[in-house]
DNA sequence: GTCAATTCACATGAAAGAGACCACGGTCTAGTG
DNA sequence: CTAGACCGTGGTCTCTTTCATGTGAATTGACGA
């Protein structure tokens, strides 16, 4: 009813105007397109060639090669910063191995090779021991409820499934460092020791981590058995990033769309962020989207700048909006302090300001211990930067800085005050 | 003046509790033949 | 007799608190030159 009235209330001229506007938007979708195939710049796209990673791929392949001879390869550990091509390369090697094993077609019951990939970081999928196991079981064709069972039972089930037949299982655990931070490392220990419990099947673990110091934090026993072999993926430099980008841009965009210098700029921005190729491609894609939305036929450097800001803003705004109430309160306390003094902010001050805010919105106040953890999490999400400093006689504390552009910050503040009802 | 001890204000770890969610097996209940 | 509802028990997960221990440099105070 309400809807009807509103429709009737709009006079014809206005509707007409709206219609032409929409025409413009919808028509621009197919006439003025900059993109030839946007999917090429999306993160889940797997290119046919992986430039500048030949030697790493060779190393990985040669380590895993024994699997094709029905022998268990050494456990492997792969390091490299985000966007250095680890995941892409391991996927590539996996595909190649599976293709080869298919060509040789061993009879099913004699021997089979299973290579499973699991990203341990994806929240809600697998950041506990139970869930990782459950996920693996699911991938191997078993069925396990999301919760409610004892972990030992799930282990048993996992072994059962693997032991169903004579096979070699290569488990690729991406971003294990994330998982191990939450679970203890004897999870990995169990995994590497699993072979002694298996009679028919064998397991090989490939761990991938973007934290180079991760291995040091492990139990020595786990370390030695997990990283029998190691491969390091160095970050791409700006020139390599340009190569990658050129290749993809050629396929993704129509000819002549990308202006001079755009690719260089893009690569330079990403190279500054430890050579993150993913970031680089994102930048290019978002720049393309912005250009398209403006009905511009070319992508220029200013689009890259805008894309850079937009990516940053979306990331921040999103985590501000979706964060739990306590996170929002603490963030708001930090923003308030930052605006008031524009100087270095310390833990104690934040806690005081946070307590005041809690009283204002009548929310229970968390302990300072907990706030410390939340500050760490905020740092993880890139909202703030913290640094533990000691002021001698005046104690030890975190120094907190905001690492967000001012215009994004004020936007975030508005969102926070609104959603908290202040 | 020098050097070790002290001190502050937290950081950081470990353990444990609360409350939500879920599986499983046993018991109860209503519907069916 | 049986399918489904219901309940109690025991498990995980997340968020949180409590208790304990660690930390780094300014400050203090004893000591000797």
C-alpha cells in the first residue's frame, strides 16, 4: 500500500528523468565497456602461465615428484609474503600432477593419489582443529557434523577415511600459521606423526605460511618433521609486477584502454606493499570499474589513485561496520582521543575513554586485559598501528597510532556514532 | 660518576567459566492399522 | 507398533575474566673515586 502511494506520488517528469538515468547506466554496461574479460583480474582466476616463478615451481614439483612413483614425498614447507604466488604455484603443480596421474591411469584399487588443498584462514571454515579435520573429511568424501562430536572421534573418522584404500594423500594447508596461532602446534605434530598409525595409506603435509618466522615458534619436533624441505617465495619486485600486470591487462581490457604509465604506477604502489601481486591486480580491476562507471573510455593514472583510496576505504568501512560492539566502542575511543590531542595515544588513556563511552551507551565494560587483545585484533585489520614502548619509571604500554586517511577516518567516526546511537 | 636494584604500567600467557550451539541416545506421545 | 517430539548429557566454539608472570628503561640509592 505504502509502496503504491509512493509510486503515484512521483510525477511523470521525474520518472522520465529517472528512466533516462537508468538507461545511461545500463547501456554503459555493454557499449562503453573497458573490460574485455573482467574475470581475469579477479582473485580466483588461474592464469595458464605464472611468470617469474619458474624456479620455485620447479623446486616444489621436484620435491613432490616421488608421489608419481607411488612414494611418499618429503613434507614441504613454503614461505612467502601474501601475493607472492605461493597458492597459485601450488595449485598449478597440483593440477599438473593430477593430470599426469590420470594419464598413467593406475587401476583404482592398486593406487591412487589424492591432493587436497585447504585454506586454514577462511574464518568459519577452518580455524580450529575440529573444523580443519571436518573440512578435510568433507573434501575426502566423508560426512561430519559442524559441531557436537568429540575431537578424537573426528580424528578416528579421518584416519578411517584415509585408510579405506591404498593411497597417497598430499595435504596442502594454506596459511597454517593462522591456524596454529589459535590451535596449539601439537595438531601439526599429530598430522606429521599420522603416518606411523596408517598401514595402507600415507600422508604428506605441505604447509604454506606468509610469516617467515613461523617455523621458529614451533615445537622442535614438529619443525623437523614438517619442514623436511623448504621453499621460499621471494616477493615480486616492481618490474616483475609490471610483467604480470601487462600480461593480464592485455587479456582483461580492450585494446588501447590502458593509458601510458598506468601499469607502472600500479606496480609501484603494490611493490611498496611488499610486492603483493594480488593487491596489484585488485588495483587494476577497481580502477577499471571506476573508469567504466564514469563512462570513461580509458584508464588513467588518476583512476589508479582513486582505486587505491577506494580499496582502502572499503576495507576500513567494512570492518568498522561489521565489527562487534566492543570493537566499535574501543575504536571510537581511539578516534576521539586522536582528534583531541593528535599525538601519541597510550593504552591507559584508551581504556579510560572506552570506559566513559561504555557508561554513556550503558554497555558492560570489558577488562583491560581483554582490551589489549582487541587492540591487537584492530591492528591486524589495519585500522591502527601499535608499538610497545617502555617509559622507564612510568611503565610499559602500547603506543597507538591511527593508520587511516583523515577523510576515511571522519567517515568511520560518523558510522560508529550512528550505529552506537550516540 | 657508576652500577645494580627498584619500580611502574602495562604486555603477555595460561587456565577456566559462561552461554550458545549441536549430536546422540533414550523416553514419551500421538497417530495409524 | 512406529514416527516424531522432547529431554538430558556431553561435546565444541567464542568471548570473556582471573590469576600469574614478564618486560624495559627511568629512577633510586649504595658505593667508591
